[in-house]
C-alpha cells in the first residue's frame, strides 16, 4: 500500500477502523503462535495487551454509529428487490443493535458504569452473527442471480450442488469481484461470533487469521469502491 493510499484510508473513520481491526486480529494470531513456540511470556502478554487496546480503540471509534446504522435502514426499505430489501434492512437493524451493545461494553470497560461485560458481549455477538447471516443470504442471492443469468445466456441449466456453486464463484470472480469479495469477507467473519458464542471451537490463531483476511478485504474495498458490493 503506497503512502497516498494509506493517507486516503486513514482519513476515513471506516478506514481507521479497518486498520485497527487488522492489527487487533494480527495481535491475536501472533500471541497464539508465540505461546506455542519457544518465546518469552512477556512477548505473549504484550500482544494480548495490544489486541485489547486495538479492540477498545475500535469500540471508541465506532461510538455513536449505532444510530447511523439504524437510520440507514430507512433507505434500504425502499429497495425494489424484495430479497435485497429484506436482507439489507434486517442486516442494518441488527448491526445497529450490535453497535449499541458494543457501546455499552465500551462504557463498562472505561469504568463509567458497572456493566455485566459477559452478558453484553454475548448480546453483541448474537446481533453481529445475525448481521453476518443476513449478509451471507444476500451474497447467496447475488450468486444465484449470476448463475441464472449465465444459464439463460447459454441456454442450459446448472445443477446447483455445492461443488457447482463454488466452481461458479471461482469462474466468475473476475467479472463479479464485488460478490466474491463480499462472500469471502462475510464467510471469514461468520466464524468469529460463532466461536465466541461457543457454536464452533476454533482456536485463537485461526480466528486471528480469519479476522486478518476479512480486514484485508475490507481495506481493499475501501481503496477500490468498485470492489464493494452495491447496494450496501
């Protein structure tokens, strides 16, 4: 990333959040790898402290954005496509509620009020998971649209098995880059709240790697607006 691009991304609040997210999950992957190798306990503690610091910084950076997300749901209600209208609207509402719970967690971490952090962390992860599920449903719908258009264009039907869907994603990733990147980002993010809620059992190193991939995709979409799925 050149200096001009770095400044461009850093000038956006979403860009700063993505950069902090990259270092947050990078720190998580780092301390997990270090604790399984021959290293000092001090190095692991430093990376864990960095992860916590970047996490808290992101919560502060996002403070108040719950209202933005909830308000933006008003515009998606008018989308003429029923599936996109449903998934985007509920995604934004769930994201707004996730951010609201996230604000409460930050207030608790800052010591302003006594907060049950475990309870609110669970609430936040549930809303985040619902947001991602809605996004994945929308991604699947976009893929189905691509497949249908391709079938009509070539006048043949495609057996919609998992293998075929994956093949179509890879085949058309260049022509439909935004859909491919969006499902990659949401697919990586999906396992983070799933693991936090105990539905899956991925280790911190894997979660860190998934977070890194998702953050890189998010940064790329900020740098290249055409790579971002629209409407969003």
